[in-house]
């Protein structure tokens, strides 16, 4: 099973968990609940280090001579990612109450004191909270660029490598087991049918929002370039199809470069922007987690607070910019859900599971959006 793609492993884990929850005894369920409790804490321990290492290293190692093109590209990436989250909040708050079934509170709340409580709880507090890690990463990254701290830069780069190994060797292989445990507990607690109906509505709305965001970016690019945006989008479709098939923006870079040259006039812009966006620009992840968070909060009856979601989207933007090049790095979003929105481990796992299942369309949307950003930067740097 470990040789299968993560998306396939996640799907198998969801099906097995949902089915076995109907007949497995409580002690069996509690074994996986105990594992998930510790694994969730391990993710929470690792995530501040992910943010600290990746954000500071990406700022410190950015090209010194990129100049105007780097500034415009980074501004476009941050604006696109943040705006996608804000737009998703508005759409989700408007549409999701029409479809989401409430009353699944018992399925997603913490397990302490319930029939399926963990056998034991090992405390593993994180070395930093998420906001402190982000602030420290920005300070270190900008500071290293200013004072040319080569020794510190080398240390941060080595920390980045250690963190990536931890994700690839510890987090990613265990994610299917984590997802299995979540859906096993949900199924054993009852009400799985209503939960699945809610998940289907979330998936449909995420896909609809992805399409809308892609069209918006291409309309902006078309207006700036004085070209037909739909023709530009059609010219980028081979890259989108390749991304859908591979579930990897990095693996699609050769195709994305080839197709982006059809919609951007300057070859140096394409060769600079496309690889950079492949490792920084993932608005689809922001769209997914914002909509999923709103839906889950509605399912459990948790009130939506604009201030909390504004902070959540802001932190999600920086987190998304930091982790797209790391396989499995999307787990860095989970403590943001916990810290800012107060999500339980079960609520976080639902968002993560749906994100893994939607990996193909999310990746395709990211690559198509990269093409639009490339055309926008190309025109903005004339």
C-alpha cells in the first residue's frame, strides 16, 4: 500500500475506516483514537519548525538580483492567495448554510470522556506557537538578507532539510493511518451518512470556486495584455491536464514553461515566474481550507467570526507560500486551524482528508493560476 499514491492511500483509508466503524468493537476504535491523539500532537510539534525553517529560508535564499520582477511576482502571489481566501469566505458564508446539515457535533468534537476516548494521552507541546514561529521566521529571513548572515543562513537551510526529511519519512507515511482512525471513529459514533452528504457539498463548492478563481485571474490577465482571456486559458490547458494527472506542480514545470510562452511575450519572465510560482503560489489550497473550515464549523454549530477568519486567512496565506514545495507540507495548515479557529483533531483531519482527495483538481488549478500570474507579471514589467 505504501507504494500507492497518497491520494489513493487516503481514499482506501476513508473507505476502510467508514466500513469497519460499523462492526469493530470499542477497544479497537480506541487504539486508533489513541494513535491519532499522539500523531496530532506530533504534527503540532513539527509545524512551528516547518514554518520557521521554510519561511525564513525562502526569504533569505531569494535571488538578490531579481529586482522588480521578484517584487511584482511576490506581490501577485500574496494578493492572489489572500484574496482567494477572502472571496471563499464570502461565498462559503453565503452558500454553505443552504446545504450543510447541522447536528453532527458528536462526530467531530474531541473524544475525551466519550466511549471512544483514547487509552492514554502523551503531552508533546510545540516549541513555539504558530504566530511566534511566523514572526520569528520573517525576522530571521529579512535579517539574514540585510546583514548577510551566511552562517545562520546555512544553519537555517540545514534545518529546512531536516524538517523536510521529518515530513517525508514520518508524517506522510502515517497520514493514511491517521485518516483511517478519524473515519473509523466517526463511523463508530454514527451519523456517517449525513457527514458524507456534507462532504460532497464541500467538494462541489470547492471545485466551483476553483473554476471561478481561475477565470477571474485570466480575465485580469487578458485585460492587462489586451487579449482574449478564454483563449489564454485554453492555451494553458495542457499544463493543467498534466498537473491533474501527476498531482505535482513541480513535475509539470516543463509543460507549464512551454505553454506559458504562448501567453507571455518575454521568455525571461516565463523562465523566472513559472518555477517560482510552482513553489509559492497555491491559492487553491487557501480556497479549500477556508470553505472546508466554514462547513465544518457549521456542522458542529460553531459560530463564524469575521475577525478570526481574517487572521486565519492571513496566516494561511503565509503558510501556503511556505510549504507547497514540500511533499505533505500541507499538514502545516492544521495547527493554524487549531490555534485560530479552535478546531479539534477530528475537525482538522476532515479538512486534511478532503484536501488529499482533491489533490488532483487543486494542483491543476494552481498550475493554471500560475499561467495567469505569469501573463500579469509579463505585462507589469514592460
